[in-house]
């Protein structure tokens, strides 16, 4: 029997529907895989993470915990609009934690990057168009783990939002490539961020027109802060 979706899981399914149903968006790939029931309900998953991996996540994070085997989308705006692309691939955190370190962890030239990568578990992957991922740092008995964003162009960036806030903002940004830069300590006016700067500016012009039911003012404030 298929598991009943939580309110938050349904919001993610609805977001995929928003993208598919918008005449301004072309969905190149989109998939909702089943909810994983083998690990138990959400409180049981949190208990297992604590007992087996010393990952004692705060109970408040349970309300934002997606149990999908995978939920993914790769999309772009149609030709009538400025070019904008987005992507997300969510999977069950227990699968990521139990799967061990990232395969790329030992391929970084700097030991500091290798050491960090060994502790990261992906929560949002961008395998097609983004070339990066967002990940949770797994450290014993940390209730609110750090989140890190990685791209080939800019390396690792510590985000100043947590697990709950990440998934809240993903619902609003729809996974626009590079939206995570808004929550990292970067200066988007620098030449190395010219493409990210243009993309984020376009995002805040286009998405409010396509999805007027969302509040984009906090993201506009973030962009202004990063452009100082």
C-alpha cells in the first residue's frame, strides 16, 4: 500500500505540478518516485539516524523531511521569456547517510576539501545541468547540521540557512541553478560570479510573474545584500 504523503511532501508534488502546468516552463525531465517505507515513519528514521550514525537531528526538522526514493525535475523557460533553468533531485536522507561518503571525496586536491567532503551527504543533487549539489554535514550529536553547496566553478560554500529553510526556499526558487549563492558568503558583484548574478537577477524578474502566489521579497533583499 502506498504511503500517505505528509503535508510537506504534498507541497513538493504540487510544485512539480506547478512547473509542468505552466505555459512558461518546459519540463525536460520530471519524476516523483515512491515514498520509502522500509526505514519506518519519520520519527523512526530520526531514531535510527541517532542510534546507528550518532546523527541526533533536532525533532523540529521532521516537518521538512521528504521520504521520497527520489523526486526530481529539470526545467527551462520557454523561448518567449529570458532564459532560465532549474533542477533539483531529492532523495531519502537515510539512504544518503547509510551510503557512506561521496564518491568524489578523495578526488579533491586539497586535504581540507577531502576532509569536508567525507562528512557530506547530498540532500539536493543537480546531475544534469547544474554540475553541483547541496549537502548536509554529518557530525556526531549536532542537532542542526551545516549545509554546504558545491559547484565545479566555485567549490564548497557554507550556507547560512539550515535544513528547514533550505527546503522552504527550494519551493520558492523551483531549483533555479545557483539560487544557493544567495545564502552563502559570496560577493556576487565579483567577475567570477557574472553568470550567477545574471541568472539570479533573471530569476527575480521572471518567477514572480510565473508564480505570483509566492513571496520573493526576501530573496530580492538577499540579492541586494550579496551585490554590495
